[in-house]
């Protein structure tokens, strides 16, 4: 039986209301985190679209089939896989920067954010576990294109978790970043 994908319970996330009433300037100053996340959101959507095309091509659907036929299924899967791998490495390095600089700076600026930051930290660990697993699947799928379905399942799960993490992070620490003028 397949090992379930690592996940979390969104209902147990701590929240803070300390920064709910801040001014527009301070709020705008914390927007850089959202701008960085938007780049990853775009990347996630692009990888998703490429994977969809390969899946459709493998299933013999319309234009995607033609594109995949010209490229060859194995090459199409390898290309999609390396695109996916690049994005995963970028996300991993974004989280390492937050772990090393952003969260510690916020802990110093406001000890009241401890609960939220502990939770964000623990979500990074879950995402990391999923990225390691996805990495293994990327290697496996280049040897065996039949594992494409597993890759799509793991990637779709990663995308859902990451998009949820981004929103939670922006809502809970965006204001604090602006008020304390902490930049990534
Ligand atoms: Fe994060
Ligand atoms: Fe982030």
C-alpha cells in the first residue's frame, strides 16, 4: 500500500491580530513577500499546465498528443520533470531563506509571533518531506514514464499545500514585516 503524502491540518493554525489595524504604508512595505510568492504561484501553474499536456499526450488527446508524439513520451516526461525539479529547488531555497533570516528576525522583533512562526516552521518541514519524495519520483519517472500519474498526484498535492502556506504566511506575517521593516 502506498505511504500517504505528508499533509497538515489547517484548522489548527495559530493566528495573530496584532497587525490588523496597521497603516497602508506599513502594509505596502510587507507586500514584497506576496510578490515573491506570486512568482512561485506562476511557476506552479506553469508546471501544472506542462504536466497536463504530457498526461493528455500520453492518453492520446488532441493537440497535446501531437506535441508529445513529436517529442516522444520519454523526452516529454523528462522535460516536464526537469521543469518541475527546477521549481522545487527554488521553493526549497525560498524556505531556507525564511528559516535562516526572516523568521528569526521576526522572533526578535515580536515574541508574540512565536506560535505562528513555529507553525510556519513546521509547515516548511512537511513541504520539505514532500519535495524529497517528489525528487525521488522525478528520478523514477525518467526511467519509467508509467509513473507519470504518481508524479502528477504528488505535484498537485504539493501545489495545494504550498498555495495554502503562502496565503497563511502572507496573512499572519505580512503586516509584521512592514511594521518592523524586515525584507527578504
Ligand atoms: Fe514559508
Ligand atoms: Fe514564503
